[in-house]
């Protein structure tokens, strides 16, 4: 396909999906729902008929020109009218019905004229997927009215099944501007149809449009495909669902990033949607990520970096410092020295090359100024190998700028909750919205955080502001020392600290946890959302330290009274510790519903649904239990996360 035509085809695909979404809401997608349409849209019946007639004419025009140009595509469009005997309702009156039916052509229909050689868009073959097998679309974690149809994801996945090359097509043979004008007009007509619905249905349709675009971004397999998608989005301009209804939304265009240069960058994007900004950033990051050269800024400890350690925070994982006379904070990544070949001589010992390469790419991500504000990550100035023997540790330091006030973690704030009042419900919900959308963006560029916990959620504020409940700004996700790309080529290890393990999914525990997954990050987020709701640390909520202390005390008593070997008592304590994460998850979902009931009473039904969805894994079976390609499984996770987490929280009005 000519490169100039690809963005047009993608735009047409998006409009097709939006049109089908409206048809489903309006009651035109199935014959049994036609009477529903007549009741709901009676007042606008004739105007809607005129709009559909115009849309039909545009599609007929496009289809006619496709045929003249011998554009034989397995996934293009054709228009069909309703059979004459179906154009009357049961009373004999004329009805609108689906005057316009847009179908994906059956590839078998074109085999009589030409056998096309199909070129797969993705590496794995996407077979027919039974979307209904995934419970996310009828999940109890979604408000009943928001259990939306599955048409959007079906259409987009069908689009990825096969690609094809047209025969003898030259873009110069057609009037490109007329085609683009037709697409823009079709977009306006579809937008009008969406506006004919009620406010609630319009919100669902706008969310479906966003899901369609983000899904297409997710399955894009090259920078070129992402660029085509970005161009098509700029032609038809799909709005963000939140920006039209909530000016204070985290999807708004007001910058909330730490770095002022990023604030300027986001001010320049104007009214670009989250999808456009995220696609633009994904393109830029993918282009630099494709190179094998080192990407992050390596700070030379001897030449240009004289660190002045001031104060350790969060048990040494974060250190306040000075960088060239400016206040910064440093986050540490400990590592084990690795032998590095050095010619014919003995190997040198230093940072493992694979680890250094991963940290380089992470630093490059965190250093970029063009991140959408929804990322909500701190601005990184670079990283360095800490060769200061005073620490007694082998570690890498990531240096982050401090905007105004010193960083304070959510964990620090919650540990002081007994002496300070809990912040307002509205502020807690706003924090939750920020965090859920930040994780979505991190996953969208194919990174896994792997270290989400309350100590990795940072605020920049005056301590007295928290004490006086004056608010403390927007959260920032940090703690990227364990982050990695979402690939199977890197190893992964569960945490040893039990207070961190409480945030980790039970399947990530034990001797053979397997590869880390996006779902594990989502589980960790669920525990953090629980902490925010109850305004207590996870340790206090579940009594982790208390339980472990009791087991250790009991083990010591057994050593004294029952004469059992100390090693046996120690193993008993270890066994109890290893079971705690699974006991916590089972307690939340099955054994003791008190905690989630408190969440519902404090934060409302939608917030409760969000927490439960994160804890229970979005009602999606484990990837090992599903016979589906990875790209499809990840797409299902993204759709479920949008519907069960982001959409649910955005639906809360305080």
C-alpha cells in the first residue's frame, strides 16, 4: 500500500468503529433492537436519516473509487441497503433501521478475481479470539451501565489479522485532498450522531473512541505504523472523554510535571488529545530506543558530579543531595559486581553490561522533556556509578531534580497519619486518578515498574501543609530501580523485604515466580489505592509486622520449651512469611470482606470497584491459562484497565 494512503485507511477504520459503536448504542446494530431506536430517537429521526444518508454517500464514493483503482483489500468497506421487505416495522410503518451497513469484506469473496498474498502485521498470528471468554466486558467491577459492548476491540483485532498489498495502485491516480476531505466530513457526521445520544451514552461512546485509538497504538509494530496512526488521528481529532466533562481531570491540558521544561513542552501541544501526545512520545522514544548506543546521561563522579549526601529517606532507598550546588535527590539501585573481560589481562569487576544497558534506556526515558503530563514521573538528570566505599555497597544512583520543596513519600505521610488528620476524600480520589493514569502511560511505552509501593509515591510539599490539611500537590511515581522493559529476555526476582512483598502479587512469590507481568504492577497499585482509601500503611492495615513478631516469639518459645532446633523454628517463620501475600489477597477477595466494605463506605462504589478490580486481576485469566498471542492478551489487559480502573475513577464526581 502507498505510504500516503495508510494513514487515510487507518482513519477510515477508526470512523468505521465509531459508527458501529453508535449503532450499538442507538439500537441499530441488531434487528431485534430497531424498535428501541424508534423510541429513543423519534425527535431527531429525520435529521439522523439525513446524516446517515450523507455518510452512506461518502462511503459509496470512497468504495467506488477504491474499485476503480483496483484496490483489493481484505479489510476495506462496502455498503449495503436494507432489503425492501425489512424496511417496514411490525405495524407496516416505515422505519429508519440500519440504512447504512458497513461490513468488513470477507477475504474469500475476492479470491475469485485474485489470490492476494497476505502479509501479517504482527509477528504472531491472531486467530479468531472469543472476546466473550474474557469476563472484563461483563465484570462486576464495572458499574452496570458501563458494561460496554465488545465491538470496538473485535473490529480492531480483526484489522490486525491480515494485511495485504493492493495491485497496481498509484496514489497519484487519485485526488488525495478529496479523499481526506471526505474522511473529515465523515468524522463530523459520526460526531453528530454521537451528539444525538444522551450525556451518559455520549460518555460511553467517547470512551470507546479512545479505546479504539489506544488499542491501535498498542498493536502497532513499527515506528512507521505509529506515524500513520498519528497522522490519521490529527485528521479526525478524537477528543479525550475526560477533558470535555472535567476541567480538573488529570487528562486536562494543564501541566503537572515536575520539570519546568516539560511544562513548557506540554503547554505547546495545545488541545492535542492524550492519544496524540502519547503516540507522539511513543514514536520519539521508539526511535531512540532502536539504537544500540548508550542513551542516558552518565554523570562522571570525578569530573562533573560531586555528590553531597545530606539525608537518607525511606530506609536509605532515597537520599537528599546536592548536584552542582542545586538540591536533588538520588535513588539507588544496588547490584552485584560482575567480571568484565579486559583484553588478555584479568577481568575487571564492575556493573553487569546487561544491567547497564537497561539502566541507560531507563534513564533516557526519564530524562525526556516531551513526556505527556499524565506520566507523572520525576525528571531525571542522569545516573552514576557510586564508587564511594563509605557506603559499603555497589550501587547506581539516579539523580532527580527537586522542583521546590523536598520530596516526601506517601509511606512517610501515612506513618504520621495517627497524629495528623486524613486528607479530604476529594484529594484522595484525585491522587488515585493521577496514579492509575501514570501507570497506564508507563505500560503504554512497554515498561514495567516492578517496585510500586507507597514509598515510591512522592509528593513535593511543605510538611506543615500536610499537618494543616492544606493539600500537598500532585503525586509523582518514582522508585524505578527495578523497572525494565516488558520483554522475556531479562531476569526477574521477587523482593526479600516482607514490607515490600505485601505489595507483590502472590504469583510473584516463591522459588519460581516466572516472568514479571503488567498484571503484577496493577495488583501493587490496588494495594496502594487501598492504603489511600483507608489512609493507613499496608503494614498497619494487614498487621504484617505484628503477625511476624508473634510468629518469631512463638518460634523462640518452642526452641526454649520443646527443644526444637533453632533452624527448624527459623524455617517455620519463613514458611509463614512466604504465605502472607497469598493470605492477604484471599482475605481481601474471599475470607474477610470487611476491608473492602470499609473502602465502599468511605470512598464510594466506584472506588471500591476499582480497588477490587486491581486486586482480582481485572477478571482476566492468567496468561498461562489462555491460548492467545501475547499481543492480544496485552490488548485485553489494556481494555480492561481502561474500563475497570480509569473509567471507573473518572466517573466519580465529588
